[in-house]
């Protein structure tokens, strides 16, 4: 996995992250993946070395449960 410098600090962060906005509960929005469809994606990302994830919509809390429970 490639890392890049974080701004002008000495910190290094992973260059690739996984967007998880579409994971959680389709009961919230029809385009959101439910847990059975989200978990394989999350596991594959972890297998590839992706350690950062971001979601700016949280599916009424279900996103954190699915992503946090897998990662």
C-alpha cells in the first residue's frame, strides 16, 4: 500500500481509502448496501491493505455497525 505525507506534518497516511457511504441499511436509502453485500467489499479492501475508510452518510447508525463490526 502506498503512503503519502499528510500536509506539512511528519505523518504518513494511506493513499487509498474506501468510501463507505453506500454501506449500512437499504431501509434508510434504497441505494445503500445491506450488511451481507457490504461485508465482502470491506473484507476485500482489508485484504488489499486499505486501512482508511470514510462515509459522510451513516445510514442512521447502521453504517458504523457494519463497517466497525467488519473492520
